């Protein structure tokens, strides 16, 4: 059964033996992707700074036993170029980023240097790495000029960004498009053989996220400490999705890029179905009820940094071209998160537990 699921998950291009260079592998999303890739049989070299929190998913699931762990800054061309070229990857997933909106207000220059110049450095290094065939640059749903309208943003809608983080992701999209057009044009893919796509995902949630100023980690910390959790903007609506949903999209996109078909060398949205674009209070109420143990929250009316009140993605392109569609409903995802953190608190072996969630998700994904 497991072999059949792996075969269906990997499509025509098996990941077994594929050499994958993954930036940001010590981050929350990167750690999930690194573990999944090794489960699929890929040979993974990660390139990243140290994890920014303690605890962190990379250490908790013991990824140092699974991937080649290179610590480096994507803004450092000497270290980056050597790590990429020497490894000779088939595929590059670029996830390394400054990923927090609030921190971008405190450190805007760091945010732009990492998200914009860092992306340019990675793409420039790929120019000198002849082995690379597929590149997926991960940005954000916040790269769009958010007009707070009721329908989902499409890949052709204007890029923008109110805050430093959002605008840095729009810039990263522009940088990726410029490198694709200038050095790796889709129309000449048969000549240079490097297909570059960008991926814009909604708000990802799962076990193992201990980031500051994010809804789910803030809730878990409050629940575990027995303190009521202050919640900003409970009526804001976001495209929530379990972390494996967009990661499956990235894998499917990379597989298509490896086929050499130029129509996949473009931007793709990966977002939930419309009924999973929920307000913050919907998430908080269900997490509080399902956690139990007297968990509580309250609305924090204090002034904060600007955040969009309404944001949805239109993932029609991914559904039509990649045959990607979400597999795990939001209410189920919240249950998976609670079980993950309670297992961690109980001292369970979390590499095996996290791998089991990946396997369970694969079964769901193969059934749709």
C-alpha cells in the first residue's frame, strides 16, 4: 500500500534518487518538505541559517539524520555558489526567507535583503549550476496588491504589498520573472533546460511551528501555559491550509517542470477551497474547544501593525494544469495540529509521528 501511494504521489517522475537542493530547510515549512522528500527517496541537501526558535521542527524530528545540513546565508554568494554547484542538484526549492509580517516592520532592511536580494542570489547561483533542471521559488499569497475584495486573487492580478514583508514577496516574484525571461526563457527551454516557476501559498498551519506572532503557535503556547490567549483581529479572513497541501503542490509543480513542458514555467497559487477561507475567530473557537483543559482566548483590541482584513486565493490554474486540489479539510487539519502538539508534550518520538501524518495525508491525497 505504501509503495502504491508513493508511486501515485510522485506521478511520472519518481523522487527516488533525485538530488534536491532546499533552501530554508531549518524553517517550519522547509522542515516538513525536507522530511517528506527523504520519505519519497530524494537525496536532500539543505542550505539555511540556524533555526530561529527553540524548540524547532528541524531538531524535534531529527532532520540532521535525514538530510545533508549546510548552514549558510543565501545573501553570501561565495558560500551559496559552492554549496549548490558542488552538490549538482536536479531540483531547487527556494524557501529561505524572512517570513514574519511584524518582524518586517522592525527590520525592513533585513527583510528586503533576505527576500529580494537573497532570491536573486539563489537564481544567479543556478546560472552557474549546469545540473539544475527545475526551480520552484516559494513566495506568498501576500505578494498581491490587496484590495480587500471578496474573490480570490489570480496569478495575473497586480503584485504589491502594504508592508515590508508583503512588498518584499512581490519583489521576489518580479526578480524570479526577470531571471526566467532574461536567462531561462520558457520558449527556449529545450536549449537551456532550466524551468523556473513561483509558488504563492496561503496561510500554512501544522504541528511543529513555534514562530512568534503567528496564530497557531500563539494559541498552543497559551494553551500549554494555561493562560488566556490574546487574539488580534478575530474577524480577519485568511486562506488557511495544512502545510502538506501547498508542499504537495510544490512537488507536483517540480515534477511537471522536469518534463520540460514550458507551460509550467510560470506562477501558481496554492490555496484552500472557499469554505476553508475562514475568519480568525472560527479557528480560535475550534482550537480552544478541541484542546480542552480550560483553554481560553480574548480579543486584543490594542493597536498593532497593519494587516489585511480579507485575503483569498484563486487556485484554478493549479487545479486545471497540475490536477492539484486540497485533500484535508480545515477542521481536520486543526485536529491533526492538536494531536501533534499533545504527542510532543507527552514525549513521543516525533520523527515517526510526523512521518505518519505525512503517510496519512498521502492516502487522503490519493483518494481525491
